[in-house]
């Protein structure tokens, strides 16, 4: 029977296994089992009708041993401190795998943003930024978008923080609009990284993207950009979904038409209609026959029970933590190869790093330069994972954790413990 899912316990359990499999033996690991700081804030907001609501927000700073804290801000009605702790820990691991000089953090507000007007969302974002302003900054902690937040949200964070500091502070957030110092290629970077991960995996098996069938759960920033890039590189996207349900076409969906449709505010896939396209449930998207399954929505989607029913050959984790620990064991026994989140969705934080470097140096790079460097960094870290797979005879997830933990505990060891 599946255990009750606890994302933080999940990440700690996998870290413990990686310490063993990777023969990493140091007391410094104890430090990484806890975040450096957890901040909880209560955010009063005046609603459009004059009433006052108080929202709960979080910022968890897991580790800054390798560089400033870095991680997105999530708005979701089910967001909890425990979930944000897991997400912050994954960020430390992800930045270490990508070999970029950042630590890990994450933020969140427990709110269903669809129930708020744009003005209310703006006031909530500004109040949250004010509450966490003492602990963020271009050289301390740099937020970015995550679920239900976007470049507009980052523009509000940036402006509030800059007003408080009396000067423009573009380096305080990444994923901001290009007009405010954002980077070309950032918006699509996580989805692009998912496609790069898939290409690198397929190449290992002598296969190509063209003709590969793909199913994608979640058509938000990450899923829709991945879908578009897969489609334009000749893959056949057979199924996609959002919170309202899924679409399926065995011959391949017209992703350009679906993307145009989703560009309309509040559009849901449940209301999309086209010849040859059938409506299926979210679960059917996960279990449909395809070469590559891309979960790009939330945690805890591929459970042990779902893992037994999957009909894919590969999983590329675009979302953070979509697969439970129990499901991982089923996938391994069924021979389904999984590319783990802390590598597969690292394109976002890698291009966030490029954005931050451009801000600090007051430079702007061309899109091609950004995309080429992204591919180069991801290819290098994939090679690192493959060497550890060979060395430790383990899965790619275990290899990614081992690569990350070796860097993190080594940094802890040479620094030592203060005082
Ligand atoms: N935005 C980034 O740069 C970034 C970077 C790294 C990782 N991630 C991770 O990728 C995932 C998606 O993030 P995003 O930024 O695309 O969020 P988003 O808010 O833009 O999109 C989320 C999508 O998931 C869908 N969804 C929500 N619940 C669902 C369900 N139960 N079944 C099917 N679909 C569902 C939503 O309808 C939406 O299409 C998250 O796990 C996030 O942490 C995002």
C-alpha cells in the first residue's frame, strides 16, 4: 500500500539512499537534512469589495553554501510549509547538479489565485514581497516564477523591492519581463531544458526526437513550452492535459492550434474541440501509450498504483517531485527509465542564472547565445550523471542526487561549522 505522501520526507529519504549508494560518508550530511531558515508570514490584503483577508506565505531557505539562495514562488490553495521545504531542498540539489553557483530556496502563498482579481493579486504580491524583503536580494536570495506565478508577478516583486531600496534592483528576481531586465529565452527555458533532457536520453539509446511519441501532463509555462518545442522538432505529441482534463490524438495533436487556444485568458482544455481529438481524463494522459511521459504539473502524480499502469518507455520529470518513492521502485522493476526533476527541469534555473549574470554585468545576450549555453551546460551535467550511473550501477535519479550531494557535503566540509 502507498504511504501517505510527504514531499519533504520523500526528498530526505532519497538523499539518505544516495549517501549510501554513492558511498558518501560524512557527518556534514546532518546539516543538509534541515533548511537554514524557514519564514512564515501573514499577509493582510484589502479585497476589491472592501473586506480584509489574511493569507499565509512562506519562504524557505535551504542552503546557501554554494551561492545565494535561489528558487521560485508558488501560489496554490494547497501550498504548505512542508511542500515549500521540499521544493527548497530540491533547488539546492538542482543547482548543484547544474553546477551553477546558487543555493536553494522556495516561496509560496496559500491562495487560489483564480479567486482573486488582478489588482488583488498585485496587492498580495507586494505585501508578500514587503514581508520577505529583509531576507531577499540580488546577492542573498533571488526568487523566480513557479506554479501560478509569471513574469508579471516578478515585475511586482521587483518594483516593490526596488521602491523599498530606493533604487532599481533588477538582480533581485529572475523570470521578469525583458523590458525590466529579463533574459531572452527565460520564459521557455524550463520547457526547452525538458526537451534537451529527452534528446540526451534518447541519444543514449540511438534514438531521435523526430517520430517519438510524447504525452504531457500540465500545459502551463513548462508543459506548453515543452509541447511546442517537441512538436517543432518532429516529435508526435499524442496527449496533453491541464487541471480541467486531457486531450488525445494518436496521430498527434496540433500543438500550435492548442497553444493559440490556451493564450486566451481562462481557457481550459476541457472546452477545446478539434477534428480527431478526443477528451480523456488526467489519469488517462498519464497511462496512455507513448514513448515519453512528461509530468509537468505538480508533485505526487505518479503514485505506486499509477506506476503499475503506465504504458510509456521513458519518463522525463518536468515538474518537481511528480513521482513518489514507492512509484520509483515500480518503475525500476518495470524497466521504465526516468530522467529526474533535479536535472530535467533545471533549464529554468540555468537561464535564471544567465539572467542574473546579465543584470549584474549590465549586459544583454542574444537568444541563440542563451539557448546554446543552456544546451552546453545540460549536456555536461548529463555526462556527469552517466558517469555516476556507471560507477554506482544506479538509476539516473540516484546518480543526480549523488552528484549533488558530493558537491554540497564537500562544500560543507571545507567550510567547516561556524563558530
Ligand atoms: N516555471 C518554471 O520555470 C519551473 C522551473 C522548474 C520547475 N517547475 C515545475 O514545473 C511544474 C509546473 O510549473 P509551471 O510553472 O508550468 O506552472 P503553471 O502554473 O504555469 O502550470 C501548471 C499546469 O498544471 C496544470 N495542472 C494543475 N493541476 C493539475 C492536475 N491535477 N492535473 C493536470 N494538470 C494540472 C495547470 O492547469 C497548468 O496547466 C511545477 O512542478 C513547478 O515547480 C517550474
